[in-house]
C-alpha cells in the first residue's frame, strides 16, 4: 500500500529522499539512507 510513496529518511544528517518501489519491499528503510 506504500508503493510509489516518497519518504524522507533522517539519520542525523540532512534528510535523504527515497521513493518506495517494489524492489524496496522487504528491506529496512535505513539501508537506503547511507552513513
């Protein structure tokens, strides 16, 4: 139900913008934020 949503991931640095796709499903959101 969240496919094609755009989210901002905050990891203590400026937010990272990420689009939820079918390939992202099953992964943790933090995997796409980087360090």
